[in-house]
C-alpha cells in the first residue's frame, strides 16, 4: 500500500507545483474584500484618453469591477471567482463571492470552481442558481476476489440536485432559500450501492456493510438571513428541516476536489455525515476572513424511509471555526456532540471532531487544481480516526483525480464474526488503506451542460486480520457518464443571461 500512497503524493505534489509555477496572470490579486494588500488604484484624474475610451473586453479582463471609487482589479482566478457585482453573492454575506459557498454554512476557498446555472436578479431582486450531478454508472467491488466478502456489482445512478434563490433586503440584509433533492432511493435502491469497507446507517433493521446508504429524497430545505454591519462584519442565522449543522468540511458531493468521484468517502460518518439532519439551527459571526458559528440539531441520522420527514429534535450541538487566509485556501476546525446518532445503537452518543484544509487555484482558461485534506474522529469506545486526501486536476476537456483514505473501523462497525482465524474483542479496530485514481473526458458541451465519460479504479490494503475475509489487495472499479452544468466563468455568466462581451 506504500506504493499507492507514493503515487498519490506524487500526483498531488505535481498538481500543486503546477499551480505555483504558472504564468503571472494566474496569480491571485486580492481586492479590498479579500485577505491581502489592496492593489493601487489609478485616480480618475490621471487616466489617459486610451483609459477612458477603449472598450472593456470582459473575456480577457474578467476581474475588472467598476465602483464609486474608480476601477478595481479583483481576484477572478482566470474567471473562476465570480465578482459580487454579478448579482448573486455568498449565501451568508453580501460582501463575499458566491464561490465561497459550501454545503450548509461551510466555506470553500474563493477560487473554487463552480458548476451551475445562474440568473441575474429579476425585477423583484431575486437571483436563482441550480447545481446538480447525475452519474449513470456501472460499479464492481472487490472484483478480483469473487468468492470473498464485499464482492458486488450494480448498474445505478447516484445523483443530487440543489437549487437556491436569493435576494437582498434593504441596504444590509440578505435572504436565501435553498433546497436539495436526491433520487438515490430510486436509482441506487433503498439498500444503497456497493462500496467496499463502507459502513453507516441501516436497512430493514440490519447495518449496511460494504454499502453506501442512499440519501433522502429531500436532503435540504433551509432558509437563512444575514445582516452586514460593514464589509468586514456579518451576523447570520440558518434554519434547515432538513439541513446541515456547523460540523465538518463541505459535504463530499459539494467539494469540487471530490466532484469527479461518484463514491462517498469511507470516512463519511467520521467527517461530514451530518449534512442531512431533520432539525438544524445555526448562528454565525464573520469578521473579515474568520468565522465562528454554533449549531443545535437532531443528532439521529435519517431513518431508512427515504421519502418522509423525520420528527425534528434539538438534542445535539456543535461549533466550527473557519479561516480563509487567502483566496486559494479554506481551513476549518469543528466539534459536535451527537445524541444517539445511530439507530442500531440508540444508547451510544458520539463526540465528533474534524479539521480540514481545502485548496483551489486556476491554472488558465478551463484549467484548475483543487484539493482537500480532511481528518475526522468519533470519540466513542474505539477512538477511531479517519484521514482523507483528494485532488482533482482539470485540463480543458480532461480531468485527472485521486483520493487516498486511511481509516480505522471497529470489529463491530464491520460486523466481523468471531472465529479462530479472526480473533477479536468488542473494541478491536482494523486499519484500512484505500487509493482511488481516475480520469474523465468531456464528450459534449451544449447549453452550458456537460456530458462526461469517466473511469476509475480503487485498490485497498486492509489490515492483515481482514484479508481472510476480503482478500490481500481488493480491487474495485467503475465506468460512468456524468451530466452536470458546465464550469461557470464570467464569459458563461454573460452567455447564460443573454449578454455579450463588449
């Protein structure tokens, strides 16, 4: 497995090195709303005739922003970072770009690419946005060990859809409504899809082992309101039924570093599984590039009826500190007390602690590198840790991506039977190393929509005691077609809203 780790580290290092050595046009140039020094502004009185008469080419100068003080160059990262003057802003701040939106109230780096459809404000002041991803795929798990545990195949279609509506209220307020739906119960069945070493939740009273549970049909219905005391200070509230509390990094399906991989991480229930809870209330405070927030919520995960609304409760709580020290980075630390999260273990409470670093950088038109490093720990009897590192490199039509996980799961979590070959006690845990490498190619792009063909392979190196059940090095793989909105840039923004570059 050390070879797998080495390959991944080389892959990640090459991408980051490429980002650091790009032409100077790719360098991030913070504006006054972003961390860093302001760029010098050219006074109106000193502009030449050429300055005032030459038409502005939005495709070449996506970062040019007119305001009452003159002309300001803001970081657009090759058009990836949407200017706040484009209409829709961040969900919880009138003075942050929408690119910083994560799932729930979490933060991405400002340079995070976005795949969405969006409209400019209507006459009534509403802006609308739609994100989605549909993966039509065939997956085979533990294919080289057909007689071992976890061997499974499925032709299915994991998917999710998220819509947002936003409008400004007065001179300082911002109101947003958000909904997320998933047809997983229909397209991957209520029993979920095969995923080697995955655990969490149950179906028909039995724990799901080597399977990823489907998400609920209604995965989020939330409202939020933010009040700007100044450009540097926001106070906001968020309520979801269901919703996501202030705990963990952005959920895996909303991290662009994870966007190309249809599978959930094996550490999902150690890192970001609280993204669907029936009853969430969050209050947050932002000062410049630091945010502190706290939540109360229902600790129990959704039941196996994926079409209903579970009874809301507020029996758990969490806090999160988020820091975005530059447009390319987003860091968070969070901790939550979850009351009876698992239906199969109603008497067990969990203290979950997470930390993460997210990185995104544009490398040129249609090119970027985005990565995430995530740690999560459930402080129960086993004190289990999970580590994840993932990265995605987009080069025009091609994407190259990888995910490495190192996680400990208990004998009980994996439902390991006691026998003479696998002796264990209740608290014994097993180390699992998992490496996924994949690539995809955009087959077609029409109406700001992409059709992408991809494939990936996963090799695992389980603990020696697990190899009797799973094999020495289980290998899994899949091929897929993905349908999603195209990458948003200033150029596509104008096209979607019927405008043309000057």
